[in-house]
C-alpha cells in the first residue's frame, strides 16, 4: 500500500495530539485531586456526585439550624427555670401569709412589697430577648414586648400563639420557641374568676384604668358564672345632682344589674361576688334624644282615696311605685298628681331622673323606660296600657367609656401575683377581712401550683426537643461520614494509579515523537 507523505504527517500529528491530551487530563486530575473533571468523563458517577454533594450541603445547613434551635431553647429553658424559682419563692410567701391569726397588717404590707418586687422581676423575665433582639415569648410578634401593664391596672399579652419552627432534617421540623400565652397566660384557674379590661373605643384622655379585680364571694360569683359584665358610664344628668355615674349590665342579655351608680375614682365596685376598682376621669355618655311617653286620650276618673290606684315606672334596674290619689280630667291633672311632694311622687321622679308635664313622661338622659303594673283605671286615665306595660322607644344614648368584666376559668401567672399582693394590701385586720384574705391566699396557692404545672409541662417538652436535636445531630454526623466516603470513591483521584498512568502516557508521547522523527526522514529526497 502506498502511503503519501501528507498522510504520514496527519497520522503522526493525531497520535501525538491524543497522547498529549491524555497526559494533560491526567496532570489535571493530579493537580485537582479529582477523578471526574467534567460530567462527560463519567456521566453516571457525575450524577451521583451531584446528589451526594447536595445532601452534604443540606446536612451542613441542618447542623447550623440545630445550633440555632438549641441556642433558642437553652435561653427559653433558662428563663423558664428563673420563673419557676421565682414562683417557688412566692409559694413560700403565700404559705407564710396563711398565718392570718399571727400576722399584722404591717407584716402583710411587707409581704406585699416583696411580691410586688418579684412581680416586676417576673415581668422582665417574660419579656426576655435573644441575641437578635427578638422577644422569646412573643410568638410570631417577636418585635414588641409581649407582656405589658402593671399590678394596679392588670397585664395584657400582646403576642400570639405562634411558635418558631426550624427544619433540622429532610422530614423533621422542631419548635424552637414557645408562646408566652400557652405557658403563662392560659393557666387553668383554681376557681372561676374574672378578667378585667377597658374598651379600646374609650375616649377619656388620659384613659381610665381598671384593676385586676378580686373574687370576694366565690359562691355568689359561681352562681353568676359564666356571664360577663359591662360597666358603662352614663350622661352626668342621669343622677341628681349631676355627676359621673354608671350602669352595670349583663353582657349577653343586656339585663341591667345596677343603674345610675355614683362613680368615685379608685373606690371598690362589688357585684356578684367580684370586686374591682376603676380609676381616672371617664368620658360620660350623652343623650342624643330624650326618652318620652306621651299621655293618650285621658278618660276622667276620680282617684281620691279610697279609690287611689298605683303603677310602676322602671328605668334601667331602678323601679318606683307611683300613686294616683286625686281627680283626673286631663293631662294637667296627671302632671300635678305625679309631681306632688305630698304623696311622694316628686321624690320618686327624682330617683328615676324623670320629669312629667301635661304632655307626658320624659327621661332627659335618653334611657328608655317602662310603665307597668297598673290597672284598667290607670290605663284609661293616662291613655296607655299600664297593665301589660308601655315602653318608650325614642330614647337614644351615646355610650360613655366602658369597662368589661369577663368571666374566665383561666388566670395568668402575673395576675396571680398581682391579686395575691392586692389581697394583702386590702387586709384591714377585721374578722371579715381575715376570712376574705384566707380564701384569697388559698386561691393564690392553688393558682401558683397550676402555674408551676404549666411550666413543668413546657420543661418536659423542652427536654424532648433537646433529645431530638442531639439524636438528629448524631444521625447527620454518621450520614455525612458515609456520604463523604462514597463521594471520595466516586470523585477523588487515586494518586498512585494516576502517577503510574502519567508516566506511561509520557513514555507513549515521547515514543510517538521519536518515531515521527525517524519516519519523517523516509523519503526519496533524503537519498539524493
């Protein structure tokens, strides 16, 4: 076969180029330490290498997440332990306070002072922050203090129920925080109790405040439970002389419990076994339109004794009985009889905040009223139904400031301390005061135990999470070691084998170059 000179050169060039590429590739493997430099080198191994590298990267992130979760839980555990120790001290004080037969009012004042100091300390602990400045017991609302307030006006939880969740493995997520609501707020109360707060729509400035309240008669309150109460401030002219006054109503039904009660800032208000104090200058309600009932067609009748008749008028929870004891021929006669001081009707109108003219009845405060419990004769004389009853419908009031007294079967830990302190401050040394204090101290001890139980329950959950973190960390460590071994087998170069291969490839290249030199000289021109 005849081979041209050009073909000899092409074959030699291709052979030396292939040998050179193989040698360069081996040199790159030795310098990088990697067997697979490009996916095309080993497609199957490249796929597995990418999967293993991704898993190892995930494990490194999971280990960082575990450290973050562990740091958060360590801080939470430390704070909860501090609260538990504090509550233990308060329990010791409560047991000491139970000695009502030997302790004086001054000694109770001293105990109350320590409880107040511990209360401030506990509030600071519950508003603890982590290294990032987040409040650890605020739930998702971690940028603001979750517990606000004081012993005088009560405490409010402004966080939520959220828990920070951190992923620590492909299928494992752990709670790295706990809501202060679940630990310290939603604590089961030893007995039915109240939760006091003011309406967010109140207009007084500065706003009025309400105390945390106390249950002074548990039996009476248990009979009322689970109803809620609303304190609403009326127009000042609802009482004579005009002044701040309020009604107390049952929230669910609107039933009036107290009407036009004079208000004194800081004075104890007792209703259905619950006692609380409102302080400040509340915004009074205002009458938008007075409540009225006009006389109808008057049918003359002589009510002169012994033919006198009675009927009642009810305004809110106040009811007065009126008497008709003279001859009636028109509205003016009715007005004269109902405004008479001789038969006592005038004083009754004052008590109701009502006026009567020849036209009919009017309550300037705007509170609607009912005329009832009369007879057929009183109905005919006044031109209205006084037997079944007639109620005004045109009275309209603009509500004043309101305070809510909600029933509850839960009592937060801060309120427990505040009520315990207040009960000792209110003790006056009397037998009745001693009985009230004994009941409140017993309730405080039970509620402190419930708070401790809630904390212990959370502590046990923290322990389980710590165990999960530790076992997951060890699992990641074992998995990482195995994956790195497999990855090394697939990806890393065998230096001994590569060095031997490089020597062989170098020899091949040198041989090809030497052969080419010899072959290139085999031509007719070299024979001339």
